[in-house]
C-alpha cells in the first residue's frame, strides 16, 4: 500500500507540474505581445542566454564532433565504409547532437540561473511587490526570457552544427587520413536541407520548454533559500530529461 501511495502521489505530482508548466508557457508566450513592450529586456536576455553561452556551446560542439567522428570511424572501419565518415558525423550532428547538446548546455548555464533568480525574487517578496505596483510578474520576468530562448537557441544550434562538423572534419582528415574532397563530398551527398532544419526546429521547442520549466519552478518556490536550491535542481533535471524525451518524439514526427 505504501508503494502504491508513493507511486500515486508521484503520478499526480507529474500531472500537476505538467499542466502548470503548460499554462505557465501559454501565459508567458501571450503576455509578451501585450503592452507595455519591453524590448530592452528581450535584448538583455538574448545576450545572457545566447552570447554568454557561446563559449561553452563552442567547446561542447567541437569535442562532441571530434569524439563522434573518432567513434564512428571505429565502427565503420570494421565494415570497410570509412569513406562515409563525413556524412555520418554531419547527419548525427544536424539531426540530433547539435540541438540536444546546445539545449542541455543552455539549461545548465542559463536555465539554472533563471530558476535561481526568479526563485530568489519569490522568497524575498519582490514578485509580490511587482503585483502591488500593478506589474504583471510573468510578463516582466518570464516572457522576455522565453522569447529570447526561442530566438537564440536556433542560432546557437546552427553554430554548434558547424563547429561540430569542423571538429569531425579535423579528425577525419588529420587522424583517420581520409581525403578532404571525399569527406566533404559525402557530407553534401548525405545531408539534406530537411536534416538541418529538423535540428533548428527542435531547438525552438527546446528553448521554449527549458525556460517554461525553469521559470515555473522558480516562480513557485517555497521553503526559503533551501527551497530555491531544491527548485533549481528540479528545474535542471526536469528540463534535461524533458529535452531528451521531446527529442525522441520530434524525431519520430520529422522522420
């Protein structure tokens, strides 16, 4: 009975959070288009989420591309198909790794900060102060961050794709000793426009999802400073797992 009670409470908690996050997302999405418009906030959060995440995304994509090329080469060498290494790496990055790794990096760097900042404002009653001043806290705090992520994640993903492919190219040409022309030709032969766009479109969903989760967790913090830490941990875990689940669902829809 205790096990059933535990599972039941967990299931109800998942349903409650899922509904709450979805409604929170809709409010954040819509409130951005109601006055007053705060474009300066949008630009500031685009810088925070995008520009300040660039270096981490760059390094993650570069070494992910290199490791992917190295491991794929080991598998292909067993069947004598090393010539398609470039295409295999490019497909893996554009369809899956580029968007997923970028989103996870942004969750770790920016998503956790969003949750902690909004959570701190909640426990110090700054959000209540905004309401007293007739300022919509979701519109003021979350909407600019949501749209900033929606706009910036595709750009970061495109950059990650290019950097990852460049890393795979370096491994293919200088380590595996594949002809550069053959490597490039296989990339262009195997990668289609829909492969690139699938990763870009995924990143839009990932950006909206991670800000919705992190914003929701921070906005509904209870329990003081300890609650902020707990909410931040939950936000990062839920966002990361949700991104992987969403990636599978979107992949089945796109392909």
